[in-house]
C-alpha cells in the first residue's frame, strides 16, 4: 500500500518532465504543428506503458 503513495507522484513527475522534454524536442527539430499531437500522443502512451509495467513489476516481486 505504501508503494502507491510513492509511485503515483513519481509517475506524475516523470510524465511532466517527459512532456517538457518532448516540447523542447519539437521546438529544436522544427517539427510542424500538425505532427506535434501525434508525437506527444506516441511518447505519452509509451511512457505510460513503461510506468505501468514497472509498477506491476515492483508490485509482484
């Protein structure tokens, strides 16, 4: 139960910084604004999958 109290805020912080770095990447690489939502969506989905799988791994080991 205590794992939830640490993991959830950490996951929110990780998603915040991943989105911040994604924005900087889009700005630096001059990615067109039409493609930016797809870039953000892809990176957010993959990061969320990574966070969920790491949570399950820690939970069941």
